[in-house]
C-alpha cells in the first residue's frame, strides 16, 4: 500500500530522533534502519534526511562528529543531545495524542466513550 507523503513528513523528525536515542548513527545507517524497520514505508533519500539533520543540529537536538570507519573512510555521526531527548519525549507524547484522536474518529468515537 502506498502511503500519502504528507502523512510521512510529519513523523520523520520523530523517527530520526528515536533512532539516535538508541545509539549514534551516520546518515546512510539511519536511512537503511528506517527502511528495514518500516518495511520500506520510510525510504528516505539523502536529500530528505540531511536537511532534517541540519535543522536538528541548529536546534541543538543533535550534535555531529567525524570518526574514521573501516579502512580510511571518515563518517559523520550524529549524537542525540539532552535537549534532543526531551524533544523526542515531547514528540512521542504529541504523536500518541494525535494517533489516539485519529483512531477515535475512525472507530466512530467508541474509544472516547470508554473514558
């Protein structure tokens, strides 16, 4: 099933923050991990990922550093900051509230009556 790109756009930042909460990662690793975990629902291109990462750095939610990988290749890794961890927590709460509200509407309000 093809998912509307506008639905995906709102959650991409949260997903990247989540990946970085697990461990420091480099860009291609994030792209591959998101694709694998989402059964390719999130097939990000570098041209989509890197502007998001730059914005996250600008907000001080992530920091980047370079590290030599296997061989002589130097990779740019991204690390979640304390400010980023707080942002992730807030974004996860926002997503839960949003998805709960959407599900209540889709289910005809049945979930709302149980409260």
